[in-house]
C-alpha cells in the first residue's frame, strides 16, 4: 500500500499525471503526508493553474532496482506524462534476494530489541535506518566516530570520500546502463523524465564538504544522453541546513525541507519546459 490517496488507472482529461518514484525521502519519513514534497508539489501545480495529479510511490529503504521493478509491474498502468525519480546516493546499490533477506532479518532484530525495551534512549532516525543502507552506515561511522577525537575525523571523512568514489566508479557503468534503459523505455512512450538527486548533508559546504562525485557522474550522464538531472544540493546547502532536516538525521528533510524541495522542483519543471499550460 502506498502512502497516498487512491488513484484510478484512467487519467482525467486535461490533467497532467506525474509518477513519483523514490525511497524514504520521497515517502516522507518523519513528515506528515500533506507536508511531503510530492504532495506539496501537487498542490502547488494545481494552485498555479497547472492541473496535475501525482502518483506518490516512495517506499522506505527502496533502491533504484525496487523502483524500476515497481514501474514495470504497476507504475506504467497509470500512464504518466512525467516521471520524477527521486534518487539518493545509495540507489546505486544492487538488489538481490540475499540482500532483501538480510535487510528483513535486520529489521526484525531491531523490532524485537525495541519491543523488549533495550534500544538506545532517544534514538535518531538515522540510527534506525543506518542498517538498511551501506552508504548510510559509512556516513554513520564518519559522523559519530569522528566526534570523539579530532585526529580521527580526517581519517573517517577521507574513508567516506574514498568509499563513495570507489562505489560510484566500480558500480557506475552497470547503474548508468539501468538508468539509460529506464530513460529509453519512457521516451518510447513519450513520457518525460526528471531525475531529482538528493544529497547527504555531509556533502554540504556548510557541513563537512564531502565529495559530490555521485552528482558529478549523474550530471555527465545527463549531458551525454540528454537526460534531465536536477541536483538539489545547492538548494539545501545553507548555513542553517540543520533546521531543514530531521533532528540527528543527515538524509531526511523535515517539513521545511520538503517545502524547499517542492518549490525547487516546481520551478525546475517550468524552467526546463517539462510541464506547461
């Protein structure tokens, strides 16, 4: 079941239908449904005279492989005019039956601990989600281990940069081919695609200034293959960025952050001519 109102497969005449794919950020973890960026974008489009309906399909812990599978099995049935793919750094991860089994076991273990009252006091959302994401775990180590001693911070941050670059170098060719295939399939149906790339706060210039190599790879692909890539990092990288993210979380925006994202995507849709009256 999706976190959305019910939608019929049949499109309403004169209404632009958008399919929003993504993970927990798109799902809106920690944020009321009405404040999620896709819901706010939908309301914004309609209030500004762009009749639109957004099918919101974000699911916690989804990677691109999950999102593509959803589109192939169900999403295409909505006959969207536009697909907005909310992409996070860990979406490059491959999905396999073994990985799904491991994640399921980790979640069940975490739930059992919480039920027994032996979980951390006042845990942050990042602590709860870090077991679901390889890159999140790297970031968690870089953030929390580094705070103990300054001399360890350089090592941890350098490790994060190295691990991220290695992953987005070694696994990039296969991941790029997946994105190109998806883009090609959409173009065959005259469906427009916008890939909105979500950053991790450690990448911000106002934070630790970690590598933006994944974004660079995606932008090169967009330029070379005429795919619309929209990097959200510049819109979220503010001196007070912590005020637009959930407390203790470097991945998930709060209600204010979702508002920033929805407005940025709205303006970009107009600027790039992806949507028009």
